[in-house]
C-alpha cells in the first residue's frame, strides 16, 4: 500500500512538470526561445567573404628544363688519338685556351707525303713542257715541208696530233700539281686541328673522352665523337614546352615566373626571347611549341645545366579588378533558377543549359546571382559584371557550394562559433543556466519522491 502511494505521488509530480513546461513553451518568452533555436538549427554554416579588389595576372603554365644560352659541343675534325686534356670537368676555361691535344704523328706523315707528291708532279711538268716544245717544232717543220711538197698530208696530220697530245699532257700535270697543293693545305689544316681551343668563356660541363682514346670524325649517317661540352653558365635559358592550345597569347618580350624543382624556396624571373615556329609532337601525341625564356640571374650566380623546372608566363595583367575566390563561382542549370532571376537578368543566355553564378548573402539567405567572369588563376577569378562593391558572398566550404540552392538560410561559420563559446562561459560564471523549464523541475520531483520514501515506514503498521 505504501509502494502504491509512492507511485501515485510520482505520477502527479511528472504531470505537474509537463504542465509547467507546456505553459512556459506557449508563453512569449518560450516561443521566442524555441523559434530562435529552430532558426539556428536550420541555418547552414558557411564561409562568407566580402568582395575584394586587387591585381591579377593571367598566366600560361608549361614544363621545361634549364639550359645555358651558349652551349658548345666540341668534336674532332680529324681521326686521331687523344694526347692530352689540359682541363678537367667542372673547370673554367677562357676563349682561346687549349682544351684538347691530339696525336699529330699520322697527320705529319700525310703532310710529308703530300709535299713529296707535289715535287713529283712539278718534275713531271718539266718533262711535259719539253715534249710539248718538241711536238710543236715538229709540227711547224712539217707545215713548211708540206707547202713545198716535201711532206705528205698524213705526216703533217700525225705531227699535229702529237702536238695536241703534248699540250694535253702538260695540262694534266698542271692539274695534278694543283691537287697536290690542295692535299698539302688539307694536311696542314688537319695538323692544326690536332690542337683544339675553347671558342667561348665557360665551364666544361661534360668530358666524354679519356687520354689515349681515339676520336673519329662524324659522317652523314654516323655522328662523330663529342669530346667535351663547354657552357657559358652566366646566362641561362628555360626551354619550356608550351601546349599548342595555350600558345596563341604567348609573345616575345613577355615576363615569366620560373620555378626550379631543385630550389623550392626560390622564384626566378625571366623574359621570353624566342618562340619556336615548328610544332613538336611528344610520345603521347601532345603537340607543343618550344619557348626560350632568358633567366634574370644575379651577378656571379650559376645554375646546373639540365635542371627540371616549370614556368608561369604572364600573358595579361588586370589592375584593381573585382576578385572572388574561384570556388565561389559555380555552374547551375538555368531551368533550376527562380523564374524572376531567369527572366530579369541580362547575363543569362536562355539558349544555353548552364550559367555561372555566385551566392550573395542578403538578410541571412542566399541569393543566386548570375555573373560574367574574366580570367582566373589557380585560386582567384575576376568578375566583370553582376556584382557590386558591398556584396557578401558564400565562398565555402566547397562540399556545401556543390549543392547550395537559392533562398537558403545561412550563417557565418566563423562568426557563429564565437558567440556560443561566450554564452557558455557567461552562464557558467553567473550560475544561471538557459535550460528548458521542464528540465529545471527535475530536482523537485526527486525531492518529492525522497520525502515520500521517508514517510512510508511510519504508515506501514
């Protein structure tokens, strides 16, 4: 019987608590609290940013490699053994320094042989001249005899043929002498080529031959031996492969930013010096054009040849332009936009399926706003029409922008977090809690139950 009394009193207490909670909820204060909580719950927390104005550069990106502006591959013009290499790889050389000495022994023998051949031909020329004189005199003598009838016409014709043959023999020997002289000049030139000097001031960047090896001369089908490579590292080029789809706005004289993979903490500057006129085709079929960019290096600074790099070529500048984050500009189907926006906005082309918009925030709700965009870089986009200076835009997060709609209640994600933390701190310090009235009556109910339990032993007899 005592147990039933406890249950009855508990049920009555819970009923009273429910009635009090209902009355509080229906009161103006409770209704305002409930509405504010509901409005806060349905508002989407987003990132909001005002319109900004600044400078933007439109760029064309391309990969490439660093190469010296002046780069010389030294090959031998004669086949000979390497006698000495005065410089090693990495050493600096000046124009005119002897960098290679070849063995001249075989070439000296060829020169001596050519000179001896010349002497032989000159001696033959003396004999041919004597034969020519004899043939001429014989021909003239028979001419006189033939006029007096003392020589026949056949004898005269034979003398004339011998004379002409002597003339031809002399001409052949004279040509042979010229050939011998040319062979001597060639042998002398080959002998000079056994000593090779540097044509430029630079650094030996590659040394492909050792002393004692024999170098060969290149032919049409077979390249010759490249003994060494000398580069002037004071002037460097970036040879970039620009995609054919992006080559149109690229011009000589444009500035470029260069990023070398080996130096991630440095940005280099350069100027376009040459644009290749012939399309190059890569292994995957991609068409590119070679663009040479002269790098602006500080005095005394050198770079390694062949370094991988990339470039951003500045093809257009925009000053004091209206700029928004690129992800804030989204594409939406025109038919999904509200009717008043579709029909009253000149930036919407009803013949197309999609249009570009941004979401402005007006009175806590999103407004789909068509815009006309200009160039963009990796993070920012220029807006040319559709927005005003004082607009506030939804700029993120991207996962919300993908499905965000017109006329949605939103709140600033950054601003919404701070007031909540402040309210919690104040309520803790003041000892006042903004809790539901129903929750505030839990303690009295427990007190009632406890009191009833204390009285029960007295009434049990």
